[in-house]
């Protein structure tokens, strides 16, 4: 299960994700991300991954898409820091 909370301010949209960014939940997040695209225009977007406990390939794909569209990913836990470092390496290789 993946819980998504979105908060809007005049200058920022913040997404807080909790749970598993895997399988159908990753697909659902991608849909929500695409549907909310027009609401982010002109604002900073931050994705808080602090409470994400697992990420599969589909989850990594949506995170890369978010970064490519300008989102900042934040996490402080060991597992998510590892996932973000891996994504960073993949983005640099492209």
C-alpha cells in the first residue's frame, strides 16, 4: 500500500509518500503525478520519501520521471538514501 499526501503553497507543492512504492501502487502514483502536472507549473516540487519502506523497478521509473521534471527527492533513512544514490548514478550515466 502507498499513501500519498499532497500539500500546496503558493511557491511549492510537497508530496509525502508512505508505504511501498511497488507494482500497482507505483502505477497509481504515476497516474496521479501526470494528472497533477498542471497544478505544479511554476512552483518547486518536493517529494518526501522518508516513510517509503520499499521500491521496485516501477517505483524507480516514476522517481526518475519526477526528477527529470524538476522534482527534488528527499529522504534521510538508510534504505531510501541508498535508493536515491542508485537513481542518481543511473541519471548520471544517461
